[in-house]
C-alpha cells in the first residue's frame, strides 16, 4: 500500500481493538525509511505519499513520528497527539482515496453472510468486555458490603453446585446421581482456601465434568448495588436445559438446592433462594405458575427485565442480551443469533431472549404480585409499584430501564463511575425524574423514604463500615443529589426504635399508598391498547385472596401491622393496664414503658380482652417470653403470672401456624379452620365452677386470625355444653383436629 513513503523515525505500531475493528498488522520497533512498495489491487490512486488504512496508533509512541503528507483512512490516533503531527499537508481522512463501489469485488450472499458474522462477532467480543467490567464492579460492591461469613458463603455456593460434596453442617450427603457441574467454572485459590476452612481443613480439587448440568449461575436483586444491606436475601437463577434430564434427576437437583438453602440459613443466618430456570422456557417468557417466591404467570417480561437489570454473573455462560449493544439487539437480535450461533466461540452464550417492550396484559398481574410481595417487603414493593406506573404511563415512549442501564455501562468510557453503573441508583434516579416531571411530590418523597428505610442506616458506622468504601461514596452522592442529610438518613434508618405511633403511621401510609397505586394502575392499564390480562385464572385467584386475607378489615379479625413481621422491632418494658372506655365498659391496654419515654406511657393497643392483646402480639410476631409482660395492679382476679402462662400457651399453639407459609393450594379452595384455641374463665375467681366467660381464638387456612368473646347470662355447667355452644358460634366451620381448651394454666384437647 505504500508508494515512495518516507518515515524519518522509528515507529512502534500496535494492532488495537478499542471500540472499533482494527487491522491485524503488528509492527514492533520497525524502522521504515525510503522504501517503495509495489502497487497492489487495494493501493491508492497514483500519489507521492503513503496511504495507510485500518491501523490503530492509540497505544503507539508517536513523539518523534513524521506524518507529513500521509493519507490515513480508518485509523485511530491517541487523544493526546501533539499539534505538530497535524501539520504539513497531513490528511487523516482522505475520502477521495477511499474505495468506491466499483472498486469493491463482487460480493455474493454467502460472502456477505460471512462478513456480517465477523462484524457481529467483533461487537459481541466488545460487548462481553464491557459487561465483564460492569460485572466486576457489581461483585466488588457486593463484597464491599458483605460481612466476612456472607462473603465466604458467596464463594462456597458455586462450588457446592459444581460438586456433589456435603460440607460439615449440611444435613445429609448428596445423591451421586444428582446433576452437578457448572460450565467453565474454575474456583480460584482464595475460594479453595475458604472451602477448605469450612471443610475442617480438607482440601478438594475441583472436577471438570465433560457435560456440566448447569449452564449458568446468576444472582438477581439488590446484591451488588447500593441497596444491598447486611440482611439482604440472595436470589440465584440456576439456568439449565431441562430436556437433558429425566424427572428423577430434576427432583434430585431441587432437593440439593433446598438443602443448600437450609445450610445457608442455619450455618450463615442468610436467606438464600434458588430458582431453577429452564433456558428455553425463559427465552419464551414461560416462568411457570406463581409460587410463594416466583411470580410465574403474574409477570414474565417484567421479571426478565428485572433480571437483566440486576443480574450478577457468578459462573457459566453469558446471556447473549448482555453483550449486544441495545441498538443492535432491538432490530437484529434474532438475525445476529442466527448468524453467530454456528461460530466456534458461541458456546459461551445462552439465549434467554431479548426485551424491549412489555405486553400490556402483564401489568395487571404485576400490580397484584407487587401488592402480594408488599406484605413481606413493603419498602421494596413501593419502588416496584412506582416502576410499574412509569412503564404504564410511558408505554411505547421510553425504553425499559434494563436497556437504559445497559447503555450506561456499554458507553461508560475508560473509568467506571458508581452512579453510572449501579442498578438501584439508576432505578431510583429514573423514578424521581419521572415523578418530578409529573409533579407528584408525594410519590417522590415516599420513594426516597422507602429507599433509605430499606438500607436501614441508623448510625455513622453503618455508612462508614465498608471494605473498599464504594458504597459510602455512592451513598454520599445520593444524599447530596437528592437533598438528604446524614441526620435524616439515620433517623429514617432507625425506625425500629421509633415510637410505636410513628411506626403505625408509616404502616398505614404505605398500605394506603399501595392500595391507591393498585387502583390507579388498574385504571391506567384499561386505557392501554390490546389490554388483556396474561395472568392465569388460578394465579389471579390465589394472589387476590392472599392480598385480601392480609389487608382486608373484617369483624372480629386481628389486624396486622404492615411493618411488624419484617422489622427488627423489639419492645421492652411492656405492661398491661386495666381501664374503662368512655361508655364505662371494661378494657385493657398494652402500653410500652422505656427509659427514653421519660415516664410517658405509649399505648400500643386497646382491647376488650387480654386474649385479644395476646392474639395481636402473636399474629404480628411481636411477642417474646423474655423479659415478659408486666401487669399494673387492677381490681380483677387476673395476675401477671396468669397472663404469662396464657401468652406462653398461645405462642406454643399458634407460632407453628403463623410462621408456616400459606401455600397456593389452600388459597385456591374455600378457607377452613386450621387452629382453634378456647380460653375459659380467664377473669373468674379460682373458686368459680360454672363457665361464665370464654374466648375463641382461631386461624383459617388463608392465614387470618379471628377472636370472639362470649359471656353467657347463665353459666355453662361443663365442657360438653361449652363444646356445643362453640360449634354453634362457628357453624358451618368444623373444628380442626388439634383444638385446645385453656383453663387456669392447663391446656387440654377440646
């Protein structure tokens, strides 16, 4: 290509791929003096100086180079190039010397296909490099927040999936026939040292199965983002090809995953959940039926959108989506997949499908699902309900957040920026921009409140204690941008120690907001084109009933506090006080006395009976036997010891029922009684023989708790008459098999 070219100095040329395709030429330390090159078919037209094409000088030393008169086409130069190099007739983009269509050889369709594959391959390799940089940032952020044992578990889990080895603490050995092995998984020396530590010094050599069962392993959710907290759950996607395994093998794999979950919970006090994902079904947006943890038919594309936006690649193959620029995948995803699927290196990728829009029929099911999830994680569900509103109201106008996020790290430049590469920051910032432009200050304020509530930062050490300091930097950026002071963040984060009236007020506010947004979304979804719910009839019934059972207000039903069951609230100094209502009726108050209250009594609940107070404490998981509950002196025969015995019996009876998750099968059927506890003559003097008062506390198969008290004008002579009366009160419901009667500290089968 060079004709009569003259370079006076030594040049170091490096072939470099830096965001564009470069030539494969590599000249290292070569000196090019006056040399003549014979004109080839691709040489420039007749001219006196050199024409160079497809060379990158980005990493070259050009301090003494002389480019006088050089014609450069499709070349790249360092940004710090000296102005002196751009003198003396240099032309860095000599268009008149570029090839014309007439100069191009005839390209048939097979050749064009090969060229396209080469082009797409280069883009995939570039995208993989950018994704892995982003993934490393997420991993560093995760380890920045993990406690030491949490970090250990994070490195142990892939090894447990790769091998059928049961470490000490795991309940039982894994069946040798259990599918295992992760594609291309190679634990490093540090991981092997950690595994050896928990194996009591035994050292393992990782196997390399010829046909590993697991194609890919990812986490999804808040792990690796600014929203990760000390107690954050870790959700894993275990990606497999189900067709490779028979039913028995799949059951063995599920059994192994449940065993590892128990190991994480019991040995590391961390909630880990595995979702087995069939790659073909996920590609086709089939995530099965809804369960307690999986949204199933309630939302499919929305679940995939969240996965792509929050995933961390732990081991195995990469999703093709993650390595393709958004603009390419939007138009050419399937074409690229078909072109490159046969390339030798494509075995490193899996096809979970592309995503650029969500079917309108998903929004209804998603809104019900988020209401259901709000019962467990109200702070997180508020954010997701807000995102649903953004998607519904901007339908067809704005890209999905996962693609906005991908564009951020695909075009992040040389240096990663925490605010540009954090999934949760981008989520919250986009939501604030949306509600800000809509003038909805209430939503914007509540979103930030829920965001910082989820973080739970209650004191400076919670903010400062990170391994690398990344989280602290990003949080300080958030506070500065969104106008929150440290004092405000710590005040919100310490909600567990708030006065109960503030906790109750926040609970009421969140509940009202979720219901309000649910109604708004249903109305907005009806206005969208092609609206038709995609949620299955069964899932719609189950989720609707679960939300109803948790949030509905019914006669005699014991209400739940939205925050109580998921918070670390721990009341101390609880007392029960006898009082009377304005109408003169007997009542009992549960009050909270603390040193901070300076002698003030904070009333938590007022009830007609002590049994109602006990039931409220039980259903909201607020009761602890230590230090117990005190009784303020009162004119009734009830003593503090009587109350302690009653509450212990209530706890022993109802705890298993309260903490047992309500499965979807019971919610598909009409509710029945799951537990009945009858308290007899609790307020009567010890010598009282007839039954003058009794209270029924019962739960149904939907997880609801009810209470009814009765004071017959004529006392009932015995248990037989009492049983008949109770049957009349509960008809047509039938007694559960395990019904207890409590009488003066003694429980008997009823």
